[in-house]
């Protein structure tokens, strides 16, 4: 991989585990849990809430510079 291969911006969407949130008596929502993004040195780059609100079930779309990252997220098991 050459140096120019890492030029630009990319996007990341992580489908982490979901939590059950109840609004009212009978309405449940399942927002995705937060996660951390680390660079190749192991330094935390960004914490992502992964939901815009307690009723948001769509994982966040994160904009990142091109590169290599490690993601640490909770899974459903």
C-alpha cells in the first residue's frame, strides 16, 4: 500500500450491541451501545455514542481520515 492510498476521508458505521429502552408503557427502542475508536498505536481517537437519542435505533455514521483503526465495541453476546 502506497502513501497516497491513505489520502482522503472515510466513513464508519458500527452495529454494536443494542440496549432496550422503554418509552411509555408499551414502546421499546433498541439503540446501539457506544464504542471507542483507537489508532494503530493503541491511543483512543474517539468515543462514539452510536445513537443520536434514546429512541434512535440507527447506528451513527462517523467520518474519519483514511487510515487504520481498531474498534472496541460491545457485541450482543
